[in-house]
């Protein structure tokens, strides 16, 4: 016991990670949403293998999103050299 949480032996990592991972898919939740009640150093490797091999995760998790580089705009030489307009749809007026 570590505080109020149990410490899981390394031999049980594969079994426990599979059971817990299936439970997360059944509950339609995320692993980070569940508060861990078990402390288990070294369980990251089996869980990482499960996530990489999971078809559901591959289909629904975007992974790393590549950000596009920001456009470099030239420095303005005088006021109002560049204007920006936002086109919005206004509600119909009462007249």
C-alpha cells in the first residue's frame, strides 16, 4: 500500500493493463479521466503497446497535430497600409 493506493507487482502489468484498457473502451472514456487507484511503476510500456495496437484508438485519436507555420508578414510602413475585414452574417432587421 502506498497511501490509500495499492502497489501493483510488475508480473501483473500485462494482465491488468489489458483489463483496464478494455474497461476504458466500454465506458467510452479516456485513461486520464479515471483516477488511478493503483500505483504501478513501469506500467507505461505495456499500456503504450496496447494503445499503438488498438484499432479504435488509431481511428479516433488524432495523435500529434502538426501546426502550420505562421505567415511572415512584412513590417508596415504607414498606418492603414493593410486592412483586415471579417465577413459576418447579421440578423435581418425589423424594417
